[in-house]
């Protein structure tokens, strides 16, 4: 599922990859303040991506469970547990 905008995971992953590539150049570390800012941004991107993927996985699981419920193969209690 593509959410777009703020939730554009592909763009987030690309941005993370670009920032990580920046850290591989020797010039990057010449400016400690800039390097620190970029490293904080990388950490923030990683946290956001991790949270997004966990949420997406939970939604996918719930979607499958709802399909089972609609087919009569899951109970309301099982839905409530998710």
C-alpha cells in the first residue's frame, strides 16, 4: 500500500540511504556540528521507518483477520485481541 506524502516509505528509505552515503565521505566528518546533525537525522529516519513498518505489519495482520472473520473463520474475540 502506498500512503504518499508524509507516509511515503519509499521516499523515506531513499532519504535514509542518501544520508548514510554522506557519512562515508571523509569530508563529512570534518564538520563535527554538521555530522552530528546528520547522524541525528539518520537516527530519526530509522526510528520513523521502524515504527511505520511495525504499524503497517499490524494493519496487514488485522486486515487478514478481518477477512477470516467475514468468512466465518475467525471469532469476534480474536478480532478484539488484535
